[in-house]
């Protein structure tokens, strides 16, 4: 869906700013299109600019060319000196927290690719998982609230284990997870 693609293209970049504790300032968009499709472009722009407006993050430049569909967004933000949340700043003894449930987007991707998991989610659970994948929500307010308080942060768009591994490697630490207390969607609870 072009509207969700527009939303998601900006949201995943804003999520990276949130993980640094930054406030968005603006973004650039370089887009290559195989041809002009007014309906597609209108829907894409609606999703993109609705999300940009919701976070006061204006389009400040970019480029349009002809070619295979390619989207490249660069988002700019600011954080007070010394307040940025960095991967390499975790400390021994820090608690680990998640700001939401993990795994739903992966479930949606597996479903769309025809992969079946050990249990079959309900249609409602699959719909919710697809919403999480197609319409992600960057946690900008939380990131900004944690700036200067938390030691390190990361968005978990690549999965909890992989992204936590980035913090642990950069900070030269290990971690212990309490799997029973991870916030899981009902669709994933049986796995």
C-alpha cells in the first residue's frame, strides 16, 4: 500500500532519531520511479506527509529521477550536547526495557512470505501484526524523555536479539533477559 509505504519510509528513520533521544528537524527524500502514476504518488505522499506533519518534520530537499522504485530518506535531528543516547554507553548493572511488544512485524512478514509458524495466529492477531509492520510508531517522545537519563538505547526494528547485540558489542557487555516477562503480542504468546 503506497500510503503505508510513505508512512513507514519516514517512521523507520524517525525511530533511529528516537533511539538517540533526538528531536526531528527535517528530512530529504530521493525517489526513483519507473513512471508517473498519479494515484500511487498521491497515496504515497498522503502517508509520508501525514507522518511528517504529526512530528513537525518537514521535507527540506531531495531529488526525483526515473528508474526502479527506490526511496532514500535522510532525517535530521538535534539533541542537547552530552545528552545523546549512544550504543556504546551502556553500563554494567543497567536494566533493559522495551517500550512495546516485539515480534509482531516479523510475524506479519513471515505470513506474507507464506511461512508458517508452530501455531496459527487468529485473523485478528494477523491484522494487528500487519499494522505493526506497515504503520510503525517511532517513540520520539520517549527517546527525548530518556535523553540524559538512560545510558544507551536502540530501536529494535531488526529484532530484539540482533539490536540488543549491537548495544552489547559496542558497550563490551553481556546481558541477561527475563524471557517470561517480555511483552509479547497474544499471537506470539504460544510460541
